[in-house]
């Protein structure tokens, strides 16, 4: 009778337990192949940004300059205006400050109030970084006209500025359509996976579910909001709120995913999962990261709405403090996660079935984290968004490939976990035995309380 139980009293046999080595390898190959194919859509898809350049010489920028944006619609989503100086004669690295005044001209050509803003240029080897001039989070007009004046350029004569290239950047309407369909497709598949996963577990008691099964049940529902069924409002509603909701949905899913990783590696060793002692410390760490990120994002939205010329340098000191706290909690999280992984591997690697659970969870998590770190590095190297107030990981994309990689890796990761953590075909037999009074004592505790004999053969990984 005991042979019907998989490990440590778990009454629902995971599909992972019934997979042979070659089948586990096939699962990994399917995961990687699907991720590669979906990311290829970004490689061969439309360009993310539409850019119009205007090249002005030093003599031209000494006078007030009027810029007029190209005609834009809702599918252009946002507008960035940036500048990049080109110099010669100075190869050493240096930073210089200058001032520019910006004012918008409305459709009646009325003169609005000038906004005076300080900007810095960072140059090295006759190349200078991009500096931001103007940014709109959403578009409420078809055309925008700006008048810009540069000051303090006389003090920069020794820099020998040859010219400044101004760029009007906006989202490509073709990319916006790809984004809508791409995320809708993942939303559709997520609903199908959720229905299938829920149906496979509905005949089992909730107390018999493993910790992975419970968390996948939660994460699949959060994944629906990550793919955002409200996304079309971005092009249908003349408001910044849909953009903010989209960022909140994505950051919330990522926060839950971080708690999931901590919970499973800790839960492997502890069956006493009291909410106060088991979950509260994890939620405090992750909630701090989530809250700081959202605060920076909301602050950016509010300041940008009131002042489209708003730049990081205005509140640099305040944001430096918040970023220090953000990195502090990130380091605490990574150290805590590493500690739990090492402890779980050291204590449970030789126990039936726990070795394969730890190895599979670790490898899959490593692939996802490596992909997300790669996207983060690409984001930090982006010239277009380098001087935005907060490099929001889930809002601005550098290119179409980055966008496709971000959504495909997280969606396919969740689909893979839902498959391997779903009940095995013969799991119903074990549930029948769990209802037998002879084995009732085995179900009085959580899945790790009672050590049972493994099945005929313990799978290796």
C-alpha cells in the first residue's frame, strides 16, 4: 500500500515524478525551443521605434529653434525628444552643464510659459551621451510644436560643438499592433492552461496539494493580469491610467514570482507553514522592493504629467536614496534565496523525489533569472531612455526582441511548471488510498510531515 505514495506523505503524485530522464530533457528542449521561436517574432518583426532626426549646427542652436513633430495617433503611444551633441578636439572624459528653455505651442500658436531646465552632457572620445528634452507618456494631440532655447553655450566654446542631432522618437504603430496581438495570444493560452490545470486538481482536496501546486494556482491567475486584458485601453482611452495599470499588473506578477521562489525552497524543508512565521518575512522583503518600484513609477508619472520636460537630475538626490534602498532589499532577497537553495540541496538531495524537485526548480529559475538579467542590462544600456526618471523594467522596451523575450520567457516558464506540477495520470489512485481510514493518519499533516517509502524506482535527474 505504501508504494502508492510518492514522497513524504504527498497524496497527489506530481507529473514530474513519472517523467524519465529523456522525458525531462524533452521538456527542457520544448521550453527552450518555444522561447526561441516566440522571440524570433521580435527579431523579424517591425522596429519598435519610429525616429525622425533633425541635424542643427552650432550657429543654428544659438538662436531659438522651433520643432514640429510628425503626425501621430494613439498607436504611437508616447513621444520622446532627445538630443546628442557631437564635438571634436576633446578625447578625455568630462561632464558639462547647460540650460535650455522649452515651451509648447498649441494649435492656435499661442505662446505658453517657458520651462527652464538644466541638462548635462557626458562626453568621451569626441562622443557625447543622449540627453532628454521632452517626454509625453500618452498622446492627446496629433501634432506637437516646441520652441527651444539653449543657454550657456558660450561658456562651452572650448568644447567645439560641431552639431546636435535631435530625435523625435515614438512607438511604431506596427509594433503597437504586434504588442496587442502578442499579449492577447498569451492571454488566451494562459486562460486555457488555467482551465486545464484547475480541472486536473479539482478532484483532490486542497490539503493534499503540494506547495508548488498551490503557488502555480495563484501565479496562473496573476499571469492573466500580467498579459493584461485591459491593454487595448492604451489606444482607446485618452489617459495615462492604462499605462500605469499595465505597469502595476506586471510588477505585481514579478513580485509574486519572487515570493514563489523563496517559498518553494523554504517549504521543501519545513512543513509548518504558518503565515506569520513562514510567509510574512518573505512578503516584507519582496513587498519593499515592489513598493519602492511603484513609488518611483507613480512619482515619475505625476511629475511628467505636470512637466513633460521633467528629468532625473531635478530630483537626483531623492531618487538616489530610494535606489539605495531598492538595491539593499534586492541584495537581501538574493542572499536569502541563495541560502534557502543551499540548505534545501544539502539536506534533501538524497531524499526520495526531493532531489529532482530541487534540481528542476533551480534550473528553470536560473534560466528565467538569466534572461531577465540580460534584458535588464540591455535596458540600462539604452540611449533613448537612459535619462528617464526611472528605468521601469516592465514599461519601456528597447526593441521588439526585448519585448518578445520578456513576455515569452515568463509565460512559457509558467506553462512548463503547470505541466510538470500537474497531477500524474495515476494520481487519483493515490487519492483513493488517502481517503482510506487505514492511511488517514498520513493526511493529518502537511506533505512534508510524514516520510513514506518511494515508488518502485526513484527517478534521478
